[in-house]
């Protein structure tokens, strides 16, 4: 059975974690598989958005501790452990720097790397039965994949400290109330809801969407003047694009625009 499924439809890449019998726990090989899929998305101009979800009851319950026990049992030297951790950390870098939007449709349990992948996404929606948990403190380990950077920016420093230091479960509704997800829906409709958002993103001007993602990623670390400079540069890039002319023309002609990403 393939651990991660990949398909492309309607300009949307759909990635599905596919180890439902173990709550989609991540083996080491899955990190490289997912990186390869992100490369495919990056290099395929027909793909304009990505949707990530899981099969079964879980989005992902985290790392397969049985397979990666060598990192925790003292049998691995620090240099080797660092190399393997850097390989895992690359996932967030690729997701954040992907010039296309990523939606996570969190269908169930999102713990450890499952929560980290969701947080590295641009948009998160959750099924009513889903929950998040940063359980590292309960297992004597530590966060990875940029959670210490991204989570406080999503939900605030106080809430981030609370959920990471306690390791308590965060229900889908609580995740919505704190801004971790933007929508809660039923388990039966979570994929459809995610696809609806992906279709909306895919129908928008690709250059504009890319620029929004890029500037938002930088905005927390820059002052107002620097962000406004990025806005000016982004606006000028759009002014020079065929897509802007198509968008204006379509508005005047009262029709849906056909964007080419040029």
C-alpha cells in the first residue's frame, strides 16, 4: 500500500496520508515522498493549489516512534541525529517557500508532525471530530518543523505557551476559536470543503496569490515601511502581468477571468 497518495485534478494537487491502520503515523521515507510531491507541485504550472488530508480517523498521529526509536534510545550519535532531524525540518521550509497555496483539511487526529504539517500550511480547516495536540512535553522530546516560530504567530504567544507546555488536546472548536483553523465542518464534508477552497484559490490570479503568500510570510519579521515597500513591488509586478489585464477585461466584460500566471 502506498503510504502517501498523490493526484492532480482541476489544477489542484491532492495529497493523502495513507496509513490509516496506524493513524497515518509518519515513517522516515514519507518525509522524502512528501518533499518529492512538493517538488512536483512547484514544477507543474498547471497545479495552482494543493490540498493535504488523511485517510481514516487521523490526519497524522505523528512520527512512527517504533521505526525512529534509534533517535531516542541513545544508539545514535549526535551528528547522525542532527542530519535526520534536518531532513525532517526541510519539510516546513519547502511548504512555506512553495510559491503556491497549501490547504490542510484536517480530518482527524493531528499530533506531532501531523500538527506541524497543518501549521506549515497556508489555510487550515478541521472536521468536528478532529483535534490537535503538541504532546512532546509528555514524551520528553521537543517540537520540530518550525512550530516554535509559526504557532505563536497564528494563535498568540500566550496560547502557544499554554498548549505546548501542557500538551493538552485542542478540540476542533477550540482551534477555531483561537484562530488555528478558519473553519470547522463535518467529517463527511471536510474533503469537499477543502476542495471548494482549493478551487477558489486555483481560479484566482496565480501571481497575485503567490505574492500574497510571500509577503504574508515575511510580514511578521519586518516593520511597516518594509512591508509597504514589498506591497509596492508586488503591485508593480502585477501591473506588468498579462493576468492583470485579463482580470480588468473580464470584469468589464462581466465574465470569469482566464488566468495564465503570466
